[in-house]
C-alpha cells in the first residue's frame, strides 16, 4: 500500500497568503490626491511585493526534486498551466476590446503572440513558471544527491547576485564593472533568476529555520526589519526605489524566507484551516481572474468612494478573493472545467 504523506498545511496557508498579496497589489486604485495618498500606495505596493516570489518558492517546495520521467512531469504540469492561461488570456483580450476600446486587429495580434509574450501583463508570472517547469527535471538529479552545504552554496551565490542592485545603488561607479543585465563577464550572472526562489522553497522545506535564538533566524529577522526601514529612508530622500523593490533583489528574498519561516510555525484552528485549504486549491484560477474582477468590477463599484485608500484596497482585495473563489468553484462543475480552472 502506498504511503500517504501528512499534508503540510503551511503550504496551503502560504499559497493563499501569496494569492491575497497579488490581489492586494492589483486592487490599489489610482490616487485621486497623490500628495495625501502617495505614501499609502507605496506602502501597499511594498506589502504585496513578495507575492510572486512566494508562489515560486512554493513551487520549489512542492515539485523539487522531480521524481518522474520528463514526459510525465511535463504533461502533468503543463496541462494545468497552459489551457487556463490561453483561455483567460483570450477572454481578457476580448473583454478589453469592449471596456478599453482595444482595436480588433490589435486584439488578434495580441492573441497570436500568446506563445511568446503575455497577452495580459500580470500573466508574466505564468511564463516564468513555465520556464522553470522545463528546467526542473534537469536540476533534480543534482538535488537528489546534493548535501545541505551544496544547496547553501548555490543560495549564497544567488544571494550575492541579488545584492547587485543594492551595490550599484550605493556605488554607481561600479555599473560598468558588473551588472546582472547583459554583462557576461559577471560570473555570478549564471546564478541569477527565479530558479533561486525554487531552490529556496526546496531548502526551507527540507532544512526549516527555527524561530528563536539562533544565527539563521536572527540574521533573517534583522534583515527583514532593516529592509523596509532602508527603503523608507531612500524613498523619503526622494530617490527612485524601483530597482530596490524588484523581484530579483535581496530584499524580496528576505521577505519570502521570513514569511515562509513564520508560516511554518503558525497552526490555524481546524475550521479555519479547512477554509484556507479549500481556497488554496483554487488559487491559480483566482490569480488568472483577479485582474478582471478587481479592476473591471470592484474599481467601478468603489469609484468615487470616500473610504481611505488603505482599507479600501484591502476590501477590494478581499471581495476579489471571494468572488474569484466562487467563480472558480462554479466553473469546476462544467465539463472539462479543469482546463479552465487549472485544478
């Protein structure tokens, strides 16, 4: 009889958290008074910043190392990924022909380019995930035999590479010396990219960081506290912080590792956990539909609202989550509904 492994509920909890953070990022309406709302919009953007990276880390947790043959792995993963992406991309394009007056010829051109680039901007994440799916079976044989120190070496080199944007910010004269963008002489460029988040998720599952008086936790906690403080100081100074909030910089990795570690140590009440686990099951379709629900539905509902932008954004994100969940649940009853929802 095949052994049934106990469910790791923190993975469900992290998946729902990551999903909600994505919704939070894209639920923020344009400022009507930039002088008063600019700070809050920036804060909401910062809160939601580790969302995609959390999803990537969770994929590494669940999938690495791959234990099936290439063809079986690719078929299983891409059948959940590609059909829903194509369906919701096409629906989104035609929705925008009506709501944003996108010309029909431009819509058709966008659809034809779906294999090469996202039709809907927020879907960039799915393309990154597809590339990592392709790579996963190649790196898995190494992970089967890699020691803890070897994985830590990879993550350490990756962390150095993620620190480059900060080094270039504080020491701009080094811009020509090493860069992560197109400079093939910077050797650690080969340790860059989103693969690091997959390996981070794999590492944190296999070698969890204990919360308490130990070096790893204290370093992680200190870095996580320092990151937003430094970002705020730079922002207050009037400097551009865009590159320091990018997906591929050390601050994002710190936030992911921190949230992952904290959630590993949180245990929800059984009834709450059942709800969260059920939402997690539909998280991919909620992600695919959220941009339409939040911006085409609830932005219209809250247009002209006097509710402060901070609580208003949380309300829109929560309503989007619930609406996306209900929509996905109903779609699962359709024939071949799994090709629409990715469940």
